[in-house]
């Protein structure tokens, strides 16, 4: 243990260049998407040339038409109802599917693969497309919007919650198996309590997404504020549009603070 | 820590009527990655014995304990637990067998966000219909068993606390209560005190000894500390590289015996003190 003995360092682990390679690949992909030949076509000088065209719209947006307020109330309420119903149904459907899609809570590779594949497909279809097709199938109104939102929500919640289950400790589940519990019993008695915070978080987040998404769904006739947005936009009433945007902002802020309070109590 | 006498007298933990024996014949365990964890292990453990399994980490002692309740499948050989063949048991039959075998883990393995009571009720899963578990409607009898199990390890007062709020020693007692709630014929403990400080470790070992002496349950404990193995076991099984290299009484096992098992001289770290 002489202080003068030269330190013998262990051989350096191999593959330390890998993160750098990853960074280079990301930069390369970014560069390619920006390049005029292969990437998306856009140029900054278009902004310089055209910005004045939008200026009067921005000015109108800065002067909300407060007298329009009473007419926005019923569609706003409908938007909130759609969001709440869709969040509730989506959460109820998502909970068992989340447990089914995670390796820890469903060791069967095949049923897990089926759930994951179906949900990847569900997630890859835009909610606006769901709404368009459903409006054609069940008619204009809140119902197609709600169904579209439920599909959208299930895709998000199951993905996020099942991924959070994968990183949970497997030990408690093993204890349940050692005590003779079936997988279903173990999932209910043990895995569910551990997955609960992630589930509550995602459900609250999805509620906020639904308020925003249901404004867009109205554009294709699926109820809510979107129908009204489409109407005022057609008549270039940016002052009225401004009021609607303010209302959505207020609702999102309120949901954000309410969900923060719920999270503190439930999690 | 209260003693187990009360509950034994109350007649709740009376599985001692028929504790289970273990018969292993030429058991081999090979993991999918090619590692051979157990090599031709043959053991007879009689009902009511208190056995310490000793070996360095990687010696196969954890695999040995986990084969006994089927958490680790055996590659060849036969394994009878309580007179029933475990190596061929599947599905419901395997769950019923596991329901009779309590297990205690190094990391306690409690559902951290669940209450202490709900963790102990996990010990009743094998005796509970699935619909009751799904609805969270445990039978009053099962709850009573859970309360008594908690009482017997002295932490009934914590029944409604979240498991994660308890200290390490308390969490391990909850885990022992979970095993007791199974009303087991056999208890397996995989390094039950390796995460605990010395006084707490002795407390947990005394709990295990009482399970054996007062309730008559067969207890198999993995340990890597030789003084604990000597003090609390009546029989010592030494494993080295997946093979049984010693099998004899625990109290008289000399340091030389441990040196055989460990394949090196005894060191300061090998005793808890």
C-alpha cells in the first residue's frame, strides 16, 4: 500500500463513443429535414414578405368581443361535458388494458403483443380522422366527439401507464406469486396500488388534452366549442375567436390547478 | 415484539398439526442463460426442522430456496414438498401448493403504497376467490387471521399505515406476518436479515425461530453470516458452486466447516456480532 505505487487503472469500458454517435445521428436527421432538397420546404423570407397580412388579424385578436360571451356558454359547457365523459370512459377502459400491456403484470408474450399492436394502431390514427368518420356514422353532435376522444385517451393512458409499470419493482409481485396468488389477483392486490400514481397523473393530463382537443373536433362537426370556432372563423370574427381562446385558456388553467390539488390528495 | 404464544394459544396458527417435509432427488437447476445454479442436489428435510442454508453469494442458496416453492423451475430431478410433487405441478395445483408455503425475502417485497393490512392479506390470496380479490372484499375470517398475524409480530398498531412509512425491521415483520397469514406448513426465508442492522436482524431471526419452535412449522433460512446460522438453525446445509458440501448439525459446525463451505478462511465480515 505504498503511496508511490503507480495506480493500475482498469481497462476503460468499451462503447463509450456510442452516445456521441447517437448525437451525430440526431443532428444529421435534423439537418436533412431542414435541407431544401430532401426536407420540408419553407423559407424565412416568406415571413418577412407576408407578416403584415396577418397584422390586422392579430390586432382583432387583441380586442376580444365581450358581448359575444353569452353565446359561447352552451358550447363551452358541451366541450367540458365531452371532455369529462371521455376521460372517465377512457380511464375505465385503460386501467385493465394497461396491466395487460405490461410485461410485469402480463407475462404472456402473445396476449401482450396483441394489446400493444392494437393500441399502436389506435394511437397512429389522428383523433380528427376518428371524429370525421364517426360523424359520418353516428351523425353531427357530441357523441362522435366523445367516442373519438375515448379512443385517443385509451391510446395515451395505456402507453404511459404500462411503461411506468415496467419500471416498478418486481419484488412485491413475486411475493404475491410465492403466496399462491393468480396473476389477476396479484395485479389487483399489488400491481394496481403501485401503478395508481401514474394512472391518476395520466388521467388528469388526458382531461386537459380533451378540453383542447374537443375544440378541434368541432371543426368536423363533432360538437363543442369547435363548431362555434368554425362559424366565427368563417366570418373573419377574430375578436370573437379571441374571446373563445381566452375562455379555453381559463378552463385549462383551472383544470391544471384542480388536477394538481387532486394529485396531492390521491397519489 | 410480542411472542407468538398468544396467537398459538388462541388456535389461529395451528398448522403445526402437519408441517411439511422436503424431499429433493438429484435436482439440477440450469437457467436459460446457461448458468448451472444447482448440481445434483439431494436433500431430506424433515417436518418441523429449522435449517440454515449457508454459502457465498452465487453458491446457489437462493436458487435452492426458490425451487422449493416453484419460483425457479427445476431442470431435472424430483422435488416433493409435503408429499406432493412440485416439479410437475402447474396452474391451480401449483398455486395451492405455494399457498401452503410462506416466503420471506431480503428486500421485504411489500407493496409500498398499500396498507400494512392489505399487504398481510396477500398471504390469503390462495384461499380467496378471484372475484373477492378484484372487488377488494376480503372475508372477515381472513381479516381476523391477518390481524392475529400482525399481533404475533407485534405491529398490529400499524395495520392501517402505508407499508412504505415503516422502518426496515418493521417492514420485515409485516412480511413475516404475510407469511404467517398463509397459515403455512413450511416457511422459506431468503436472506431475511441482510438488509437490517444487527439488533433488528436478531429480532427477526428470533421471530423465525419462534415460528419454528412454537408453531412447529418447518423453516428454511438462507444466511451468509455464520454466527446467525449457528445460533438460530438446528441443522446446517452448506452450498458451494451449486453443490451440497456440508450437511450436519448447526451448533457444532466449526470454523473449519465454514472454511470448507466458503472455500476460504473465515473473515471479519462473515459474522454479524
